C-alpha cells in the first residue's frame, strides 16, 4: 500500500479496522484471514496514536481499554509490542507489504523468545529480564505470552513455529493461557509450513507425540486434511489411543470429505480399537459437510449406514426409497477421493 493509498484508507479507519477485527476473530478461511492481516499491518505505523493503538489491540482477540493514559494500558501487550517494534529499528513503516510482514514477524518472534527466557529460571535461581522487556516496568506475565502467541497465529507467522514449540516443550501438559494460545496458534498457521509439527507427530518419541497431539483439537483448516491423513498412517498400535484418536476427531471436525474413505474404513473394521471414534468422526464430518455445495447433492439412503457402497439419494428428498432405480451409487473414483 502506497503512502497516498494508506492516507486515503485512514479516512475510513473506524469501519476498516472493525471489518479487519471481525474477520480475524471469526473467519476460518485462510485466504480471507491472510488478506485481513495484510490490511492491518500498515495501521501499526499509523501517525495517529489512537489508530495505531487500536491496530495493536487487534493483533489479539483480547479486549483492551480504550486509548488513554491509564496504568493498564501502560503494562499491556499493545504497548509491549510497540516498544519492541521500535527497539528493533522499525520506527518507520516499510514501503513494501512483504517488508512490513517481515518486521512484524521478527518482532513477535523476538518477543516470544525473550518472554519465555524470562519465565525460565537458570541454575542460580535468577531470571533474565529479556532485552525487549527491559524498562517495561513489570515482569511480563502469562497474559503477555498468550497475546504474543495469539498474534502469531492470527497473522499467520509460520516462521515462529519453532518458538511456539518451545512454549509447548517448556510447559508440557500444564493448562495455562500461554500454552493454550501456542496450541491454537500452531493450528492456525498454514499446514504446509509446519514441518516440525508434522515430523514430531509422525516420528517423535511417545512424550513428543503426546505433547504435540494437543494441537489437533484446534485444527480447522481443510488444507490440513492431507497432512492429518498422512500422519495417521504413521501411528502404530502403540499410538492409536493418544495420537490416532485426536487425529480422527480432527478430521471429523474439519468436515472435509477427503477424510471420509479413511474414516469409513476404520468404522467398518470390527476389530479396530478406534472404530467408535471413527463413527463419531463421520457423524461430525457429515453434519458439517451438509452445508457445502459439493455434498448437498446426495445423502446416504440410510443415515445410520457407514458402508462406502450404500446407495445415495438426492438431498432434497425428491427420490424415495421405493424407486431404487433413481438412487445413486458412488463411483470408485468418488470413493478414492
């Protein structure tokens, strides 16, 4: 965005920022979220303080106090981010969109690394201050860490995968805000960029796989389905309960029909330990998929049937069961999808 275009955009800032927040808060479309993130970044350098502050607030879903001189704003994530951006030399807005994203990505990654360093206690029992948090006034708490993680997820900063995994390694299975935000952030990043996550789920030791499997409950992107299916194929019987089960549930929750053949195969296997989970996942998948154009055309002739060879009928009910010649049967090509 050129300076001239940005100045024109600022004339309608309230409406634009509201739309950006609404998209980042509620959208599950990766392209739509990426576009909203790109629209937000220039406002982080707005020359108008309250607009800049409002844009910083939109980096997370947390509700902050309105712009003004009050103690809670002084120790909140927006101020921490603004200080870090300046300290890393990004006082002026980069001219190109990719450079703005790079500046924000570097800042958030450094912030998360420094925040985690502060949380750790060294062998002498002391804590570091973290370069970006020196002079912040207070030791950054759990809410700051959670906000950094969420901002990384909302903006799609996949370069921070290693830093997010460090949060999971540090906190193990603790149920705290930073770990939960790191799990959600990992799940929100582009699946094709998560090399460390998929590698750990497929080839890691038992502890690593169980720690990373917690991210599966947050998966929502259809783009993740091929990676989830491939990861499932790596799970031996030893890992079926701890890793295989959340994988199946994630496939059902996403609602992408590419997962149906695998889920159906498991659901039909009488001796498979995950058969009940596969059936539950199929019910979830079909319920979600009913709202998609490509699957509202046909529906299983018996809602309780899970077999891949069942007859199908138009979803509008125009064909009835006493006219079998009008029912449809999925082709081999459809079943293979």
